[in-house]
C-alpha cells in the first residue's frame, strides 16, 4: 500500500514511494545512472565527507534564506534543474514543477526535452516567476536559434547550455527497459526515433557532438540572457568559461548519467573556488552545482564552499510521480524547513554568512 504524503519526512522517502508506484520503464529512465552507477552514488556520498564547524551564541532568531541568482531574487538557493520527459512520471508533466516552483518562489530550469511543449511550460508561469532554459544544441543551428530567441522573448532569465552530453551515456537499466512511449511532444528530436536503446538514447540523436568553445561567441551574439555552461567538471574549464565571457557554470556530471567515475560536483567545487579567489575572479562568474543533493545540509555545504545555487533533479521528479503537485510542494517545504533549522544550528542567519570557515573539508580533499 502507498504511504500517505504526511509519512514522507525527507526527500529519500519520496524516492521509495516513487519506486513502488511508477511504471517500470519510467522508473528505469529517472533512476538510472551510467554504467555501474559509481558516480551517481558518489554524488550523494561526497557530501558526507564534509563536516560542519558551527558557531555558537549567535542570535539566530531570524533566518533569511533568500538570495540572488543570475540577477534575479528567489526565496532559497536551490532550483529545479532540467530533467527530460516529465510525463513519464505524471500525466501533466513539467507544468507540475512550474506550479510548485511558483508556490515556493523557486527557479525552474526548463529542459529542451520536456514532455510538455515550451509554450505550455512558459504559459504555466505565474506573476514574476523566474524560469531558465536548458539547451541541447541541435546540429541544425537554426532550430537552436529559434528555441533560444523564443525563450528570451517569453521571459526566460538564463540560458544553460548542456556541455557534458556530446553522446548520451549508457544507462543500462533504461536501455533494458525497452522504452516504447515517451508520452511526449519532444521538440527537437526528429521523427526517426530508435526505441531499442532506452528512452534517453531514443530522444537525443539530434544533439551536436561537434559543439565546441568556438560556438560560445555565437550564443552571445543571439541572446542577451546570461549564458551558463552546464556540466563543467574541472577548474581549467571554469577558468576558460570566465575567459569566454560566460556568466556561470554548473559543476555537474548530469546526475551520474554521463561519464562514469566522473567526480562529484561538490568535489569539483572545492577545487574551483580557491582558484577563482586566488585570481580575484569569484565575482566574475556564478558557480552552480548539482548532483546527489538530498538534504539541506548538502545545500549549506555547497554554499559554504562558495556556490551561488544548487540544482536538484530526481527528488522533485519522484515527489511529482508519487503525489503530483502536493508531493513537490511538500518536498520543497521539507527542504526549506531543514534549511532554516540547520542554518540556526550552524549559527548563520543569512546566505551571505555561509563561508568556508563553517565546514571541515579535510575528508573531501584528503582522500
Ligand atoms: C537529467 N539531467 C538532464 N540534464 C540536462 O542538461 N538535460 C536533460 O535533458 C536532463 N535530463 C535528465 C533526466 C533525468 C531523469 C535525470 C535524473 C537527470 C541532469 C540533471 O539536470 C541534473 O544534472 C541531475 O539530475 C542532478 O542530479 P540529481 O539531483 O538528480 O541527483
């Protein structure tokens, strides 16, 4: 029997319910990682190598969790990252995430491979809600140009170009499940879909493996949205992104779905921030991180290291698949409650107060 929503006390609880209630093919697509799923597991485990150094006797009666990402305000420094094929989990798809994001004043990243059309997701936006666009770059650049221009015209506030997927990783669970119906209106895929290799591979054949640093000026020429590279995995490429004039990077390994035994985003963050500070570049670029974030303590650790924003993927998909809008609403509220409590226990009253002296990273950096 399905547990009630009130019995979910943390993000892992939603995963357990989703696993029970989701269709096998949908579960396989959402939950899978590349190869042996070592990176996928490490994404979460890496957070456990960081410990807190809380400060006592700080007046923590009032906690302000609000922050600014790419120039727009939001209630809390996590965002809903782009995850394809929302209708595998819920008949209404990505717009469920849009509504929950609005309720919580959280930013949503719209995936190129959404099940809903872009306009459905853009139309679901309420008030001054903020959305970003995740872009898979098509071999046909005119298709890409149209998507970008349309997103900007419809008010998207950031362009996240995925750079870790020139070819889709092998997610064997997904491949085995022989996905047959993406339930989707996939927007850039073309019609001759090969369904024998799992959902991911079926929908991604249009992605341009020739995309390179040389293309960045073109993106800057076609949009005024801030440009963020999603899937950067070492300090050298972060420095190069600064030099190329990018506004941000997401330190991410695509939720462990691409290169197996890639490092966790949080470990890369620990490598990146000192190098930026050494050069005085930490204000020139915003550093986002995703992968394995399941607790507010994970979020706080990334913020202490210097991240601007933290992306969360699967947990919101699972909450949506299990309980629809109410599930995502509760998942976000649980995170907010955890975050407020833990900031109090650490002795920080605002996001700006989170800094490296509040964490011990020896376990992460030492081995
Ligand atoms: C993703 N991710 C992803 N990223 C992207 O740039 N474009 C995409 O279409 C997708 N699709 C996608 C589908 C599913 C089912 C998952 C789980 C992930 C990667 C995503 O944006 C993010 O990097 C990870 O999901 C973060 O890890 P967690 O939070 O899922 O552990």
